[in-house]
């Protein structure tokens, strides 16, 4: 077999340069020869030339689904690793449920590896790395439970592994989206703006990723989420670790700073000390398709007829009731670069109040914080009535089969090591999901009157102001005799 000349993720750093164009143009069809019976066979061929790249990759959070919690308040210096692998969320909850962690079998369809079906997976085995999920452009590459190549698609002839391996190139939005579009179990469920319409988005919906024909930048994900040694930049409101931040200022500064030619440029620029770019430039979210705003697990397991909102089902027996939203106004909160996240086993002091699963940290008195836009996602989850912490339950091959909460909670305890007392109740939850995509065209950005002089966009008092800062003074200035904020 001839050696595979697969692309390195580090090439993404040069995605706009001539060098990248040369690498991207490499014809792999003459370098890769099959046939291949499995994804591991493709990886074995890749490793003949790219052992270093695989060794880099297995050190990343994309591979381990966890990392040092430099994004979590109070744990910034911890050497213990946290992430999707061992934390809970209010969407698909946890991957730890079931004997030997069998839930991994379902969730690892979006893992960039093969065979992560339980707790015994060897994260040091580079032979399990899935190169194709990020790099294949052809062959209709897809995966099934256990993170393995979709065998049924191969048998039907709709998935061609050899063609997929021969087509490797710089990742496209579709490569990233094969997992990220469908976070939470469906298109646009979790994070609005990161969904399948990115493939053909109009400039009015997203100036960066809108098509060239519509006047957009038609940018790839990695033009912002730059990569070094397979470590991808970006800090999510749901993750404990980041390698590098993605900021608007990386492109929009100096001679390219925004508002230089704007009529009210100086006034707008003053806002940037307290207001994030996204706050004005993402005035609404879920503008191309609906996103899930509420999810109630407590109502699952019933044989009732589903309704529809925006062509989305409002009830699924194995998951419960949903509320969808479209063209939604964000909620606003201070963010200083760290988040608070509910941790496994954390005692809930007052079950009558919503358990905040993830939220930004910051305040009006924190000079490092700015006001950012968020999707407020609410719902409910089971809580152990005795131990007063959120239960981990086994949905895959348990609740989704027999709708038995007791069995599912026992299975969750077995897989996670978090004891179940035998009594549970449902508690409300709230999550703040950050918004950084669907950046609107400048003519669609927020106008002064939407926030000030009677505008209702901002809840100034909830943000810590005495009132409209245009009238009462901002946090760094005094006006009308009021105390500086």
C-alpha cells in the first residue's frame, strides 16, 4: 500500500495563505489505495506518515472530551480534568450511565475516534483516531453507534471508504457540522447559529459564513477557530477547558477596527469597554431555523400525540416535551471569561429554585467583564431526593426502551459511581448558552434607541445599573450626581 499523505490540522492556521492552497490541492487519489474494510484500516495507512499528528490529537479535548478546567471559576489552576466525559448538562445529560458506561456507545457517534463503547477505551491508542470525520470530503462518510463507520451504509454502497480516504483535505464547515450542527440530538437543538443552514447561509443571517453570492465572507470554521497541533481555539459556555480564545478583535482591530467611519463611531467605541461585539451584532438568534428553548424530561414516557412548532416536534416519548423558539431576543449577562457549572455530585441547597447548570461569571463592578448575549435554556432533570444532587440516568438501552425511571437511575448510578438512594424528584434547570454565530449584517445591528431612552432591550437594573446609563451614568462615569458604576 502506498503511504497516505493526509493533511495536517496545523495547515488550518495557514488556511488563507498560498502555502495552505498548495497543501489543500494535494491529490490524494493517487496516494491512497484501498479497499478498506474499516475506519481503523484507513487510520493505519494515515499513521505511516502522520504518527506525530495522531499523537498531538490524542492530547486534545476533542479526543479526551475533557481538559484542565481553566474556564471554571475557582478551578482555573486545577490539574484534574473535566468535560463532557464526566460532567452533566441539561440537554443530553451525561455519557456515564449504564454498566461499564454503555451510554458511551450512543454518544461516541460524535467522537473523533473508533470504538469508544465504554469505560475501558484506550485513549493512548492512536490507531483508534478517526481522521476521516474531520478531513473526508467525499464518499458520504458517516458513523454509527460506538463511533464506528456506518456498516449498513457501506453494505448498501452509499458509503465508500476508499473514496473518503482519497478525498481528505482541509476540514469544511460540513466536516465540523457533522457533529456540531446536531449537538443535543438534532439540528439546531443546542446552540442556534451552529446548524445545517450554515452550509448555504445568506449574509443577512451571518456576515462571516454567508455565501459570497449574498455578499458574505463564506468563511470556514478554522478561520476563527485557529488550530495548532490539533488544538482548536474556542471557549464554550458549556466546556471546562479551552486552549485559546476566539475574539472578534483578532480581525477587527487597528486599521480594521469597526466603526472608524461610522457617524457615531466614537460613542459606539466607548461601549466596547462594557459591551461585547456580539451584544449589538446578534440582535436575534435562531433566525434561520428554530432552536430548542425548553426541555422537560419529567413529561417523557407518555403515549401522547406530538404537536409541532416551526416544523419541529414538541413531544418525543423517550425525551419529553419541548418548546421551540425562532427569532428570539437574547438575555444579557456579564461575563469575565469564566463560567460557573453544576458539577457531578454537587448538593442542591434549595430544590425549589432552578438549578443553574451553566452561567457566565461577572458583574457590573468587575472591570474585566462585559455584557454578552445568551440563549436561556430551561427544563428539568431528576434529583436524588435523599442526597440532593442531580442523578445520572441511563437513557440509551434503558429508559429509551422501557421508560422505567427506577431502572434508568440505577443504571446511571452503576456507570457513574454516583449512588442512587432509591428516591427521586424532578427539579427545574436553567442554562446560559453563549451566542457567537449568526452575526447580523451591520444594518441589522442594534440601534441606540433599542436599549436607551425608553428602549426595552436591556434590563438595566438586573445588570446592576441604577437605570438607563445614558441618563443615570455608566459604571465608569458619573452623571446627574449618581454614584459611578
